[in-house]
């Protein structure tokens, strides 16, 4: 396979300007590299690429240049790792609130390049809400806004062209980000529902009533039991919990199967009064949808499970089991049917390609909007007896992605496109939109590639 010819470690914005200028003059391909956490093959190199390829590793550009607590902004170099950014800002008593699953390894530049989102988006916003200014080194020069304004109407906001561009137009070196004070109150909780349908209706009612905890994550029955299996709760307590749940649903809600239940894990952040008001309204809405509180411990463990999933995936791959996640966003009316259709498709595809046992398929609904929500689909299967497990996985994933799109889901909510999903772009973006990207790319980069190739060469920061 094609690999990079050279790795360069810039130490500041001016270094990047010189590197980009030299690359343009010598017809060299630059690939900005941040944390390497993408799941879209964004860093995969083309075997047909004959030019020199340089990996621009941003690791040394990891400083906070200034913090302005009066205007609640900070200027930060884009190679900084998320967890390091949090630790440094904490010294000033502030935070970004941006907490993606990959915060241990992903970078500020990567968040910008992929138009990222975080687990506490409901309270703190997505990356496009947090970034107020940035420096982008392009082949035509460095672009940044003339001021750190809250909002502008100076014609089109060009930052929205760079957000989610995955390195296509240039290298993001610095960003001015919005800050928040550390929350006075931080409370975990959880609510159990008789089934996934009641849970979806619950979170829809939260949005309708404008009740937005920092994090609300509804998981189906299989994922709930999966979380319990990976908790450090003693076995007897697990049995008592399941017995309590079973008794409640069998005696109080006649006809419900305890193994169809779902759970919403919750995280409240804000002032004490704000959190208390949110809790009061949320528990009323939960009660209206046949939910009951399951305690802070389950909420905390459910929240932390997100950070463990990648490690669990890597572990099971060593034991003949392939697993991965898909994510999408969809309108409220499409959520249940999308989940049902995708699960059915994964089962059918697995059987078609010779998977011996039923696949593992589970769902999580999270990151709420007035018009819909984000859906995570976790799936995996045993590779025993398969000659080419990776090929089977890729086929199953592709067919699942087509089903997601046909069921009203987006190509991606926050993972991006990369090379893995570029084949879907003509389906989710009309030809005039693709032509606009190609035209800007061709003029902007002045590369020796055809205009048709440019849109597919998405490179992640």
C-alpha cells in the first residue's frame, strides 16, 4: 500500500505557512494529521498517487495562546488533544463542554475538520457553535475573520465551508473558541421504560418542552444488558436489579416483557436551580411515558460505557469477533423505522454472506434537536468459518448504510465522509452542490488533478 514519504512536525502557524507554500511550489501532497481517530478511512492513501506525500503531524502545535475570561474566549493551537485542552482550561476555571467519545486522542483541528459533535452537545452545542474564529492556511494564503465577532452578516460565512471539509481546502492551525464556566452542579441519573418506543417518545417530549439535560442517551434492551454485563456491580446486585425490574413490569404494567425495556442515561449540568428545574420537568415527562428512575449509578456507568466501547471493540477483534458503529441523524418520524429497517438489513446481509450466528445489533438515540436526533447503530458478528471476514464486514456495513439513507437518515451526523463513504455523496448531495465543491477545490488548490477527483480526495486533519 502507498505510505507517506515524509513526516513533518510544524511548531507554529508560520511553519505551516512555509510548508504549504513549498508544497504548492513543488507539487507535493500534504495530509494534515491530528489524533488519527477517524473511522472513515480518511487517511488512506491512493495507490495511484505518484507525487511526494507529506504527513503534516500537528502534535507540536498544542498550546493555549491566550484566555480571555471577560469575553469568555480562548485562542488555541489546533494540534491540542481534547483531554489536554480540558485539563489546561480547568486551571482558569473554564471549559469548552465539547466531549466527543474520542476526547482522549482527538484534536481541536480534527473536530473542526470533521464538523464534530460531543456527548454534551445538548447544553454546550456542536463544534460549529463553539468556534468563533480560526486560521486556515490555504494554497492561496491564510484566511481568518478580521475580528472575533459573536455573529456576522458580512455575506456568506466562509467558515462553514471549512467546517467539515476534512482537510480539502487547507490546514487549520489555530482557533478562537467560546468558553463556559464549570457547572455548579453535575448530576447523573437514569430512567427505565417498558420498551424502546416509550423511550423515544420520552426524549421527543423533552425537546417539545425544551428540557435539555447536558446528555440524554436512550439505549435499547440489548445495550442496557450489555452495559450491566460490563459493569463492576457484584453479581448478586445485578440479579436483584433485574428481579426488581422484572417484578415491576410484570405486576404493575401487565403485558410488558422486562427484556424489552430500554433505559435513558442522563447527565445534568448547570446551576443548582437550573438542574433542579430540569429534573422536576424531566421526571414528570418520564412518568407520563411509563418510566421510573433507575438511579445515578446506572446513569454514571452508562455514560462511561461510551469511552469503553472502542477498547471493547479492539479486544473482541482478537477473539474472532468484528464490531463497529454507524451513526446518523434523522427526523423524529423516521427514528423507529430506521432502527427496525437497519437491524433487519444487517441480519439479512449477515446470513447472505455466510455469518454462522445472528449478529449483535443494538441502538442508541442521543444528541437531541427540535426536528430529530442522532442514532448510533452498534453491530458485530463472529467471523468463525469466514474466508475473508473484512470483506464480509465491508459488504454488511455498506448495505446497512444504504438502508439508513433510504430510511431517512443522513450519511453522517459527525463522523464525516472520508473515503469510506464517498460513494454515497451523489445520493445525499445534488450534482450542483458537488460541482460547487469541485469548482472551489479546483480553483483554490490549483492542483494537477482532475476536477472529478478532487471531491473524493477528502483528507482529515
